[in-house]
């Protein structure tokens, strides 16, 4: 029998999100039905609400940093069973395309995790189809996703912390460890100290970076950055960021810089602080149509500017590994959560994100207490 669920629904012509009842279909082959316990609120969700990412007119259930308990599975599911604790990830993979076979499932080109046009919609309101953002739709009490979009986690892990690893932590830590491959003793600058930026800082610390410079316009976020591994902080609302980073490095610049917001102006600054043969990694998601302009004379010789998609993750391996780091005290994920809220609070949470308050908010459901 299909399942009733409350969800935060987006429509392009409405102001904010509305909490509405939807119907979630039974799982078909390779699908997993999950009772939500927690979901992070990511800036990618905010970009849809603000119109920076075109996600159609809706109705659309946002959210993708989900964690919960498996309630039912469809035929052919082998990775999880009812009762398992899981985390969702938007980097669904097919396992058969060139990118998957080359060890890059985050770049899967087959997009196998949705239903085909001749199949019923996973989410409905009456007879109307409701869309699931990136195939997840975690702003809901119940999720229905493809098996290749979930990973089993240990039962003793708190759901609120685990949910963050499904996107923000995965993207940030992975950007440092996998995409940029920061080496021990190298220097790093991170532009933007929200949830993703704080995760990049921690990834750089895990890699053994000798100096990690956090750049933000908010003093509270810079203090938070220091608490999770930054060695220095630059308040860009008080001083020119590029000059400050270069001064901290004796004019040399940094081996690695990271842009964690998605703003073209910050990408330019991140490129301008590089040392000779340095690498700038763009992790933030820019608005549709964004253009990056960097004067050639502003960057040092033989520098690299690259993007990172979900931290170059192999999430079935990386999410459990990063959560093991958390249990060992090597990843400080509790500090990233600066607010816990309920689904009914979603529009207030969005307003707080616009005001740049805190690092990451987690929506908790009844299973989280």
C-alpha cells in the first residue's frame, strides 16, 4: 500500500515552501522505502528556492542530505534490508558506464536512479505527479529512492550527524582528500566557512596540511573554522582577503585554495592567492549562467583551476569511512550542526540561510526525538 507522508513542497510561483501531504508509492525493483530521521538543509536546496538553479515549476520536494531507517525494499535489492540505518546520496551510480568502470561513480553518465516515463511517479498528490529533487526528496517523512542512492551505516551513529555526510561533508572532505589530493605539509586557503567549507578545512587537516587559512565575512564562522582545524582566519569584511592571505604566507601564496560558496568573485580571489603551480578547486555550486573571469596576470605560473563534483566520491566507500573518522574523533561533525529544527520550521531555516546564520541546520523527524 502507498504511504502517506508530510513533505516540504516547492512551487516556482509560490512564496517559500509549504508543508503538504503527499503519497509515496510502494518500492519497485531496486528501490528502497526509508522512514526519515534527519536531513541537512544544503545551499543547493536554497539555490532552487532562490531560482539560481532551474528545477522546473514543481511541485517538487527538495532535500538530499537524508538519513533514516529502511522500511521496505523492492525486488532485487541486495545492499540493504528493512531495519537498516542508511544515508542517502545524490551521486547515484549505474556501475556500468565508462565513468563508473573507471572508478568515478560520482560522474556516472547513465543517471539510473529515477523511474522511467512509463512507470508511475514515486510521489503523488491525488493524480498529480510530485517530483523528487535529485531523486532523493529528503524534506519528507518518507523517502523512496534507488538502491544505488543509499549506503548502510552503523546503527550506533546519530542520524543528524550521519545525514550531513550524504552531501556537505562528503563534498568538502572529499574535495581536499580526493579531488585536490592535498599533501602533508602543504598550505591551504578556504573561501567560505559554511558546512562545506568547514568540511574542506577538516579534510585538509586530515591530509596533514601545515597551514589552513579560513576566509569568511563572519567572525563566528571563523571561530568555528578554528575549532575544526583552521590555523588562521581572515575576516574579509575587515581586510582585503587576497592581500591578507598572501601576507600570511610571506607573499608566496598557498598550494591549494578552495571556493566553497559558488560566487564568481570568490573564485577569482581563490585563484589569486595561489602559489606557483598551485591548484584552485571550485566546490561551491554557482547560479545557472554564472561566468568566472580571472585576469591572466593575476595568477602565478602553471596554476590549475578545477571543479569538484561531490568530492570525487565513491560514496559507498567514503561515507562509512568518514563516519569512522567521526567516531574516532578525527572529524568534528557535531560542531558543524549549529541548529536543529523541525519540518514545520523549514521557511524559518531558509530565512536563516539567507542571513548566513550558522553553518548547517538539520531537520529532525520523530525518530530523532
